[in-house]
């Protein structure tokens, strides 16, 4: 049923004539389940004609963000994907690395890393996800260990070389060796709108990363 709801959210009629609101958001820590109740108010010439309630359930949830207000506009078009930059931290090989040295220009180093992450992951992975974003930290510690998705290892190494830092890969973590962060079945449910921003570029779209998504109509 969630597939039907997703298709519906991509129609012009839904975007123009339906008021899509988040009414309730709950997270059960006992089983990592997110439940969201949404209302869909259909209108015709601004006159209400029907009100629906839907529940979306997300099981084995890893992360969620952006569900702070009940109004979702302009991000009302749903999509589920198993190939997405946000999933690099969950279902791709990981490199354990060490960076040795202190950048001469710390702010520029952080800015260069940020630009790489924007280019490679569309800002779905940001500097605080992999590095301390603090000048003082770099002045105190001349060596730091980081874990990054394998796919961004080469561009991160190039930034380190530009700033005369030593970048060493100490271990590649694959598959089940990632243990609790090995989430091969993880998918992402995005509340997006590609007229505003592509789904692979993060511009504050609400999202849930989980293994299974389902939907049911309540009213």
C-alpha cells in the first residue's frame, strides 16, 4: 500500500489539491520503530471535500531527521531508495584511516573537506560526520583517526595531500565486519520535491533510514 501512496504523492492533483500534514510522530526505542500519522485534506476550489488519515511505519530504523513541524510543504513527494548517498554510512565498505599533521590553514582544510562531501554525497554526509569541526582540536592533536565510506577515500586523500597532511588507510572494513553498522538492507524514505532540490542533494528534506516501510489508511 505504501507504493500506491508514493505514486499518489507525485501527481499534480495531490500537490495542488491536497493538504498533506504530519499529525503525530513517535519512535519506539524498544524495537527502533518509527510511526507517523499523516492527514490528507482534499480540497476543491479551497473547499474541503474529504479528509484521510494514514500511518507510515518504519522498522529497524537507523536515523530520522526533519520532522519538526506538521506542515511538510514543499516536501510532499515521497520516495524510497536503496541507492542513495545517505546510505553510504550503512551499506558500503568503510575505510579506517589516520590523518597525521596540522593544516597550515585549518579553516581552508575544513572548507575543502566540506566541498568534497558536497560534491561526492550532495551534503548527505557533512564534515561533523567524519571529522572534528574545531580549530582548537587540530591545534592540540596532530593525529586523528577517522572512518569514511570507501567511495570518498580518494578525494579525501587528495585534500590531505593539498594541505601537506599524511593520509593512511589502516584497515578496510567490509560486510559483516562492520558489525552493528552493517545495515545492508537499509533504505531511505525521503519526503522530497525535485522541483526544489534533487533527492540526492540534501536541502533539509525530512527523511527516515530504515529497513522496512509500510503504510495503511486509518480513515
